C-alpha cells in the first residue's frame, strides 16, 4: 500500500517522536523511507552576516550541520530496523519544499511531527505542519508532542 514514505524533519523533539512512527510504518510496509530536512532560507536570509568572518560561521552553515546530523541519526535508526532510506537536505521555504519533494518523488504518505499547543497559539502563529496538512493531497500522519508552556 505504501512504497515511499516521507519523513519531513527539523531535528526537534516533535520530529524525533515522528521518526519512530515513520520507521515503524516503513518497516511494516517494506517501504522506502525518504528523510527530508529543509534549511529554512527565511531564517538565514534575515541576518546580514556582518558579524561573521566567513559563510562557514553563519546561520546557514549551522542549519546545514543540524540537517546533516539529523538525517544521519534517522538513517542510522532506520538501518537498525532494516529500513532503506533516501536522504535529502534542501534549501527553501519548508512548506513549499516539503510539498514539492512529495510531488517530485511521488510519495505515498507524509509523516510530520508537531508540538501540541493551545488553540490560541496556533491561531496566531500557525505551523509548518498545519500548512502542509491544508495544502497536501497526500495521506499525512501527524505525531503530536506535548510541550510545557
């Protein structure tokens, strides 16, 4: 039923909780697990970079390192469960990049993590997960993680 499952991760606790579900689902269906980390360009383009000596010290580099570490951790956990992965680190806006990646790779399901927050918080700020849910045409599983406010 599911041959290609996409785990979109940002390395946070909520994404780590979603990781286990994605790996288990991929194992159960003998599916390939696509692991996507999006380096949010709105974060690193908001900084002038004047305080950095070179690009290797800036926020973009730090986000890329986090992405590489996160992808490696998921790949390692998947390998321990005999699940094959396809990894991708992309630059862009998270919602658009996740949707585009899902379309380009014809994924059968998307797995996302989110922090379970009060309705007032979501109404003001929203989240990447909520926007992906509104815009995707693919089956999507959302794993909620409780947070302390």
